[in-house]
C-alpha cells in the first residue's frame, strides 16, 4: 500500500514565541537585585529584540510563500520575492500585493524601520577608535568623546521598554498582514492512502 505525504514548514510562530520568552526573562532579571543579572538581562533583551525582527522577516516569507496557492494572489511571484536582497524590497512587494500602503515616516512601518536599523547595528557592529585626546575635565570629557559614535552602539537602546516595543510591533505587523491577506501560514503535514 502506498501513501502520499505532503508538508509545509513555517516557523515564524516559534521565533515570535522565543522572543516573548526572552522578553519575560529579561523583565525578570531587570527586577532582580543580583549583581550578575545585568549581563543576563542584556543578553535576554538583545535576543528578544533580534528575534522580534526575525519573526517579521520569517512571517513575511511564509505569507509570500503561501500567496501563489491562493486564487486572489495567483500572480504573486515568490521566486522574485526570494531573490530580492533588501528587506524593504520584500516588504513592499508583499504589502503591494495585499494593498497596504507603506509609510516609513509614521506608525507601524516607522517602528519596523527602527527595528531594522537596530538589527543592522547588531549584525554589522564595528569597532571605533578615539585617538589620544587631551581632556581638561575627566567627568564630562568621556561623554563628549563618545557622543559621535553613540548611534553605532546598539547596546544603548537595548532595554525592557524597547524589547516590549519590538515584540508588540512584530505582533501587530503579523496581525495586520494576516487580516489583510487572509493568510495564516502554519506548519502542516498530511498523509493520504494512495
């Protein structure tokens, strides 16, 4: 007897859940009075923020993958989507197909762009050099010397509030795309007796 097997793997929901778990741990460590906790807190919050952005990318890819099998999106070119190199090219392709206008200057897409920039700081983090400098004031000088480089340091914005914002933004984006597209991609498997 032969069996027919088919399956789809979508793991965006695992990524979003992992982000939530790390956020909860980060909040727990944030409230702790133990001296070793700040490193754990930072690690959890960094992981949560990064995975929130990854959930947006993963969910978008799952929806794009599912679109050609839906009648109303039959013309959606998933291969073209996969070949797009830039994050915003992919999001614009997806949102255009489901008739969502993107405005990166406000609202959810502004938050997503802030998340993307933060993610880039993490993944492309580079050292910088402050050459020997004569300072008159040892209290105020370090802040002034580091000021031009602050925008390169992802750690400055890694905190509970930003981790919550990232997670909630990812959740809001996922709900928006699900609602507008009518697609809720989930891992599935089926067997048929042949």
